[in-house]
C-alpha cells in the first residue's frame, strides 16, 4: 500500500487566462506535447482575478499544487496585472503558512499565447518537485 502512495502523481490545478496562457495550453495538446494527466485547468479572464480563497480551496479539495499561468505584461485588461498577481501570490503564501501548507506548492509563471513548450516544462518540473518526499 505504501508503494502506491509513493508513486502517486501529484494533482495540479492550473489557473490559466482566456486570451494569453490558455491558447498555449491548448497548443500543447494540439502538438501532442505530454505533461502529467493529473493537471487540471480553470480559465479566468486575467491572472490578477484569481482569489486566495480559490487557491486554498483547491488544497482543501485534494490538489497537491496550484500553478498560476499568469498573463505577465501581455494582459489586455490591466497594466498592473503582473504586480497585482504577484501580490495575490504573496498574500496566499502567507495564508498557506498559517494553514500549514508549504508555500512551494503554489507557483506562478508568465505563459504567453505561444509558450506551450515552457508550459509543459513547468508542469513536469512542478510535478517532480511535488513528488519529492516531504521532510
């Protein structure tokens, strides 16, 4: 039974953005690029719209990690998207510490509309880091 637990592939929730990062994720699928099947996506208009309580809810529901596929400077909605999203991550990291959740279980990276290879690389790296035994 312990063997199965060790080989468990981490479940990751990705918040992607409709106009910027979501097309890259779709392109990864169209190009048949492989990343773990335990990666689930929810799209939002802008990465700065993600709420800390949504991230915490994902952990409460059994996700091992949360990844924000941020708009970066390409955001069509807000010039301050990058700063706002970084502030949300910082605030959520504090809330995670209070709840005993390791902050490294929440990652963010800017993913442009054609960045399918970087997205796949991020998912593989994040999965590997979440798979490491906890100390």
